[in-house]
C-alpha cells in the first residue's frame, strides 16, 4: 500500500472516533455503517433520520451515541396530539414580574432524539424547520440561539402507516443523512442473545461512558473543513446531483443542499479514515445516504417496485469516476 503524509494532524480525531465506536460496540452488535454515518454527521454538523422496523436498535444506538459525548441530551417522543410549544417551549406569565417569561422546551439541548418523528402532524413537524437549519428558535420576536454542538437524531418506522404523517420534502431536505437500518444476520442475532444473557440485571446504557467533549467536536469540525477535495471531485459531485434532476425515473431531483451535504460528509469520512483528502470512494459511499430521502420516484417506477437506492446506484454507475 502506498504511504502518504497528511498535512493535517488527524491522529486525535481518529482515536476519538475509534473510542466512540468501541463504547457503542459494548452494546450494539453490527450496524457498523449506521454508527460510521452517525459519526460522520457529527463531524459534518448535520442531522440524521434513522429509518427501520421496530426492534433494530435505532433509538438505543442514538441514546448510546449521546452518552459517549459530554453534552446535554434530550428525548422527545412525538405523538399525534403534540403541539409546537411542546417541542420549542412557550411564554408563561409570571405574576411577580407581571410579564411573560419564555420557558424553553426539550429541543434546547445538544443532541435531541426525536422518536417516531412521523407520529406528529405537519404543524409540529414544521416547528423544527428553523432550529434544524439555522440552529435557533424565534419566539415572540426574540431569537434564542442553540448551543453547539446541536444535532437532531430522528427515528421513524417505514412499515406502519396508521397514525403517521409523512414528512414534507422541505423537512427531509434538512437531514444530512437518511440511514436505513437492516435486520441483523443470524450470527449477529446470536451474539445479541448471548450479550443479553450475560448482562442479566445490568442495563445496556450503564456500560457506555463519555469519551468526547463539545470542545473536541468543535476542533474536529474545523479540521474536517480543511480536508482537501480536488476540483474534479467537486465536478463529480455536481454531476451526480444534476443527474437526479434529469433522470427519467425521478419526479423530483436533489437540491444544491444535497451537493453541499455530499461535500461536507465526504470530507468527514476521509478525516475519520486518517486522510486529509477526499477520494471518489468516500463520495460513492456517502451518496446513497445523502440522496435517498431527497428524491421522489415517478408513480410508474413506484408501481414497478423500484426504490430510491436502486436509482441512485444507476446514477453512480452511469458516471465515470475521476482519477
């Protein structure tokens, strides 16, 4: 293998990433891709939508990730009767001062886990638009900035339709990644059973501790921004996203926000692997998670049973990889 010298010292970043993986690995079996993408999202300052059937450790993984970082964590269980004020907070009258005071809601945290985000109607979902994009909440004419790092991890079940509300495209576009969590293999499931048997009375979360601080994340994000990407690779990203807007199987293509998401997350992935430059492989690996929730198939393709990942794979295969 050819040796290379990095212009940016990424040793501490790599060690922190491995430490987080090790901590989560004490409880979670497999799911390497999900964990890697979650870490890339933290370094790229993005939000993540996690989709999978019940029982595949979506919520548990998100909670364990939050436990590995010494920052504030809150969990919001979305329900059909939830109002925007239940998420953002509300103004309460204080008789002592004879004025209204703002009481912040659970979204005022560093890592916010929204469980079953598609359980709440559009009005409540729309309450997240500003805070996810601009990292601030505006209430009664006053703007309240969020403390860094700020990350939304949302889960949803793709199977159950009763009592759910489809996320609008504008909100889906605010998620850096959509991670699809698959079932474990038979060997992995056996390991899950063995771990549960050996753990006995101990709770899984008790085995995981903090290994990363907010200050470290801020420093690592600056290093990620310095990762080099060649002009040919930026052109490759632009071509990938542009293809989604003209592909015959797609009714809606991806926006420039998707191009920026690929750029930032591929830099994060390169840094996690100890490189201060992006390769085509970084881009190709990250593209499905960035695009799958930003494109809409034509009705004809949906009736044929095609999926978004299938079309994304076709687009990747159709373009020549820059070398």
